[in-house]
């Protein structure tokens, strides 16, 4: 069984994003970029399924600028077998990403596609669900546990009221939440080995997908800034402040 | 414009978040509400939805296939109804996030997630980069598919409307997925996303027992909901549905008390719209103090019990 894992190159989660002064977007020039944290979790899960003998090949795929090769190399160093870069300088929206992934899935026939639940740049939380709809397959979003048995996968999901478990017919789509696993660090020998693993290069046109944006960003602004207030010196002062605010217990 | 709103309901009652979503939808066009569910509970929820001020019509789709809101079943139902609508609007809850993108993809529409405001017929603001930037986006699609951040809109009045209820024909079970179970965390406390006061604990709380001993009495005293940072949830102090943040719940209470939480941007993303923020942390340089209205530099194991006692 093959597992496909889409990974996105995004601003590193430790970096505080800065809005460009002209309001045209967020400044990502000279900023540390990494694999989307949820996608690392997705790669880790796929590699673990392979290590457990449930899968025989893990393919990482990324859509983006040539630099996205870096995150694909990371995926290979973590244990993916090969990678596909679908190169474009354009910003590709989740709907178009899902369409490209549909075309990749049609070529590769994966039984399982594990994505991150959301990309921490656009925070859309859409791509996996859209892909599932486009290929008419079931989805286990926000997964904290994935168990394959035969022709089904059982997914435990982090939902607003707790943990929900669903059983899905394979092929299926899973999107990874934070507690699914803790991704490994790639070891140096594995980073070296990853350099020799195959990486295909394609373009959206190769798949016949129109990536024209549907949403036009008119403006990107800083959120209203919150001023730091004051520090109080004791619990008594805090109690007095809270009472002044009308908090009474 | 006519807008179809997906109603979130439980035990025959409409959830508060739907009231906020109705307010957002009403800024786009005339609101019709869709109640998908099963049996008595669904009919009761439809009755309740019909009383929401601003709802002009309720569509009731009652079928066993909708009992657990499986997206494989519910999305085709919605897609089938969309010929008659210009927009589909859901709440940005785990349920709405699960279903709406499936609808959008089938309609070949780029979804607009988690909107904060309606700026024009097809123009909206939404947070990106964990709320570190706010984008104003305009859709060029023929129809709109939107999810709404509940805390950004006032709740519509739950009573006052008298919409007609129509049955929508059910599409049945896709056979692709089935519901196995829900492990709900039981709590008598106010709901985290709608509570007026939230007391949240972080990694500093040591373990589940300590979390319970320190945070719960303060929350009880204040009639507050309990929240947590990701670090606290990961360490098993409390279950995942208490997590506040970029990838947890978004809260905006009157008062948010952060106890032993450093203030990582991912946590701030979930609570920085709270009216008053109080932080208790022993590190005076903790980033949480940069946004707190009232800060107390202290050891929480002394300060919190003292505070609980003195309130
Ligand atoms: C993709 C992604 C998504 C994330 N999403 C979320 C999210 O939704 N929500 C979230 O919360 N986090 C999220 N995180 C994690 C986030 O980056 C932080 O790691 C997390 O918020 C830290 O939790 P904390 O503040 O409890 O722990 P820490 O950062 O370890 O802070 C503990 C604080 O307690 C203080 N302290 C220690 N002992 C005491 C004492 N005795 N008295 C008083 N103070 C004390 C310390 O000074 C410190 O400031 C996410 C991370 C990633 C990568
Ligand atoms: N450009 C991309 N290349 C590869 N995978 C992507 C891309 N964009 C989104 N994804 C995948 O879709 C998930 C959800 O992204 P989003 O819907 O943008 O929040 C990510 O975690 C990735 O797994």
C-alpha cells in the first residue's frame, strides 16, 4: 500500500510574522522557513505505518517554489521513499492544491493520503477535505490516532466536544492534528541518504490544473495591538483590580 | 442574495455559535437555516432554529445518515441544495471545518475560512499566520462558501423569529464512513467558547492532579470555564478539548486568567481578543505580560490559592 503525504513549506512556527509596510502581505524574505508542523506529523505517521509493515511506500509531494525541495528533503530524511515537487512561483490556493493532488493521486493510486490539518500560514484548514470531496473518498480530519485494518482505517478525531472515532473505507484521506505523534529528528546519516532518494519535478500544467487564484487579497494588516497593562505587586492588589472590574465571586 | 446556514445543534437545542453565525450570514443576505439530523432531536432543533430572529426559512433534513454529521453524508445534502443559494455559511467549529470545504470543492469554490467581518458583498476579513495578520479578501467565485469565527460576531436573538419549516429530501448514506463513538469530556462547567470568564492553566501546573487542585477551585469561585495551553494538554493534565489557541478553541471572554502560561503566539491566537487579560507567571519577562492588562509576577502555587481564598 502506498501513502501520499503533501507537505508545504511555510514560515517557521517560531518566527513572529511581520506585515509588510505597504499592506501587500507578510514579509517572508530572509525569514526562516520550515515544513508546516502538521505536515511533519503527517510524514511521521506515514513512516511509522511503513515501519509497522502496514504500508510499503511513502511519497512526499509539495506544490510551491523551487525552495520547497528543502521540505521534501526533510520528508525523505525522515523516511519517505521518494518525492514529487510541483513547481510554481505562484501562491496556490487550497482548492487548486486539492485539484493537483487529485491528479497526483490518480497517477499514484495511494490507499491513504495524510495531510496536515492546516497550514500555519494561510490557516485555511481546507485542503484535505477538498481533496476528499474531489476524489469522492471519506475523510478523517484532525486525527489523533490512525489504525489500519484490512480495507478500513479507524481514525480518532480531536473535535470540539472530545474525541470522536470514525471508520473509513480505504482509500481515505486523513489530516493530522498535533497529538497524533511526535515527529522524529532526521539523523545525519539519514539526511545524507535522503540526497540520493528520487525527486521528480513537475509543474501544475503537467497535470492540466488551472491555478488562477479565486480570492483576491485586497489588504493585509496588523491586528489591533494590545497594549501591555500594568503589573500589580500582590494578590491583594489583584483582588482589588478584579473587584473594580465588577468581578465578584 | 440568499444564504444557507448550517445549524449546529445538540439534544434538540441550537448551539450558541450558530447564533453568531446567523448574525454574520445576515450581513451577506437573507438567511435560511439547514438543520440536518435525525428524528425528534432534529425536529426540536428545527423548531428552535425557526425562532431565531433573522432566520426566514428552516430546511429540515431528517435521516439516520445525518445523526452524527458525517461529512461524507452531509456535504452532498448541502451541495444538492445549493442551486437555490448564493452562499453557504457554517461556523468555524470542528464540525463546520469538516463539512464546508467538501461543499466548496464540489461547487468549485475557494472557501473563505474563519471570517472576522463582512466588508462587502464578496469581501471579508480573516486571520492568517495565527492571527498575526488580518487579510481582507474578495471572492471572484459565483457562489460563496464561508466559515465564521463565532467570537467575532454578536449572537442573534434566539427568540423572536417565526420561520416556516420545510422538509429537505435526504440523500442517504454514502457508505464511505461510519461513526464508531464519541468520548466526550464531561463537565458541569460553562462551555469554554461561550463562558464570560475563563481560567487557563499551562505547563507550570505539573500534572493532572495539581492542575485540578489549583485551577478548578479558582474557576469554581468565579463560575468560570477552564482552559489550557497545548503544553498542558500534551502533558495530559487535561483533555484536548480544553486547548485554547491557533489550533484549539478561540475564546473571547470578558475575563481571561492565564496561569503559568508563557504566551506563545499560538496560544495568544486563541485568547487575545478577550476583554480583560490577567496573567500570573513567575517569569517577569514572559511574553504573556506584553498583552496582559493586569500582570502578577508570582509563584502560582502561592498566588492562586491566595487569590481563590480572597475573592
Ligand atoms: C503548529 C503549532 C500549533 C500550536 N497550537 C497551540 C495552541 O493552539 N494552543 C497553545 O497553547 N499552544 C499551541 N502551540 C504550542 C505553543 O507554541 C507553546 O509551546 C505552548 O503554548 C506553551 O505552553 P505553556 O505556556 O503552558 O508552556 P511554557 O511555554 O513551558 O510556559 C510555562 C510558563 O509557566 C511559568 N511558570 C513555571 N512555573 C511557574 C510557577 N511556579 N508559577 C508561575 N509561573 C510558572 C514559566 O515562567 C513559563 O512562562 C502550538 C505549536 C505549534 C507548533
Ligand atoms: N502547497 C502545498 N503543497 C503541499 N501540500 C499542501 C500545500 N498546501 C496545503 N497542503 C497540505 O494541505 C494541508 C492543509 O493546508 P490548508 O488547507 O492550506 O490549511 C497542509 O497541512 C498540507 O498537508
